[in-house]
């Protein structure tokens, strides 16, 4: 049985999460206290309801306890975000994921029981910075404080070489997880497969090692 998701807060981030989960085939409940936002998202998700998420009785009335994962995507109102998280954890929601705007808010959310805290604005800023640093860095995702995944467009000295020749693991302590070309994803690239200018390498490693690899091949 597929997990059921509820997303609270239909700003740009919340509505994007709700719509994406729906497209992936999950049942999604969208919640916001603004009627216009609820109306705008109503045809893109399974259910859309206007409710005050800081009101425990209102959350009970919409059946929030039936959902496996609740994403709290409330924007500027930090107090509402914290209060909503507290109520959800007291209601024993299995997984509560909360959007934070800064590290201080993130620490507070962790302390009151949020299972995962995400920083979409900060993370997007880092992705843009990496792309500006090198246009060949198509995406950059932090897995932790020390490890990340980078999507690197194959170009320059990389073209025509095999993974065996590049020996990325030994030279840079990074691992090539996959090679993408268009809609195709090769999750087990052969050591002797030659890279082409149409390929995108998906590389994981420590941030410092990834930086060395990026500088060596993407400048």
C-alpha cells in the first residue's frame, strides 16, 4: 500500500511538493488557511482543504492522523510552523518533515521532534552557486554536512575516456553512481564504456573531494 502524504502550506514550495507527489501516484492532501490557495491547488492533488494547522481540533477533523507523512511547508510564519509541528508530533504522525528558513529555526524544529528539517532556499542557493562556478555542474545535492551528489556534464578532457582510464575513485575518492543520457539512466556503467559529450555523470563523494574533481575536469 502506497504511503499517504499531507502537505501543509500551499506557497511555492508546498504546492510544488504536493503536485510532484501527486504526479508520482501518491494520495496527497493539501492544506492551507488561505481559501484562494486551496482553490488554486484543488485540481492538482487528491484533496485540498482549508484549515488552520495551529488548531489541533481542525487537524483532527480533516483526518490528519490517517497520513503516513506530513510536510509542513509554512513560509514566513515561524510561530505557526513550530506550533503545527508540535501538534503533529503530539498526534503521533509517523513522519513529520518541516521546511526551515535558517539554522536557528532548524535547531528548534529538531528539538521539538521534527523527523527531518529541510532548507529549500539555502539548498537552492548552493545549487545555483555551483552552477555559476561551473556551467557543467547541472545539479548539486547535499546528503549531509560532508557528502554530496553532483551531476556533471561530460565535456572537455572527459570526452572519449572510460571510467577505468579516469580512475576517479582512486584519484579523487569519488564514486560514479550512474551515467545519464537523455531519459536513459545507466546505474551500472562499465569500466571500459567511453564517455560522450551527451553523457551526464552522477558522482558522490565528500565535498572536498568533489571540489577537487570538479576543478580538475569542469573548468
